[in-house]
C-alpha cells in the first residue's frame, strides 16, 4: 500500500490510483495529462509518485469499492484492441 493520502484528500490530489472494471490498476490524472494501466498497485503508485515529483498530497488511493476508468486505455477502447492482439490478451494480476 504505502503512504497514499486518505480518500478525503482526493479533491486536491492530482492523481487517483484504483482499479477499473477489468481489474487493472489505473492512474488517473485530474489534469488529463498522463495516466495509465498497471498490473500491480505498487507499480501504479510508483508511477504516480514519480510523475508528481513525490509531492505530498498529490496521490490518493481510491476506495476498493470505487471503479476508476481510463477510457483511452481500457480493453473496450479500439486503441487498446490494436495494441493488444486477441491472440495475446493482457490479463491483470489477480
């Protein structure tokens, strides 16, 4: 887990880390500048922290019940389908 901010700090956090409806770990940037899908929570948190220069309060972790979507990178999006051929589908870590 790590030193992420509590959910009540979400309004001022630049990045939110959580899972999408497929189970991938998502980093969502409220400024819509950068983000991505990750196989582990640790990788997602690391990415977000590096992107914000480890600034305190810039990263928050979504509640387990909250679904975070990154539309441009979900398997339902045509760009993802081109990047991950059906013969080699990507699967999130369990």
